[in-house]
């Protein structure tokens, strides 16, 4: 882990408000605002942000893999004309 976390991008990708992220981290909204403005997180806050960011990265990777799988599967079940094989 230990990658720098873009707090605003993380929050926005989750669809959360500053208040929601603050509640998740046990902070107040002004602290989240400072983090988004570049203040480095410390201690448990830094660890929690890393955990949230890593879980989000894993979720996004799984979604991308699922899309690739579905696209491959759709491509294998269709002929060049877009018809399912055997229905020509």
C-alpha cells in the first residue's frame, strides 16, 4: 500500500460528501477539507484512507475484469453479423 491517496478523487469516486467521509474516518468536515487541500494524513486517518483506497482499487479492478469477461463471452457467442452462433 503506502501509495499517496488523492482524498478528493477517492471521496468523489465513492460518491460521498465530505461529511460522509468525515464520519467514516471519525473526523470533522473541515479536516477532510484540509486533507483534500493537500495536508498529509497522519496516524490512523492515513491508515484508514489507505485501506479505503485499496478496497476501491480492488473493486474497480474486479469490475473491469468482469466487463472484459462479459465482452469476451459476448464475442465468442456471436458470429461476424452479430447473430448468436447457429442462428444463421
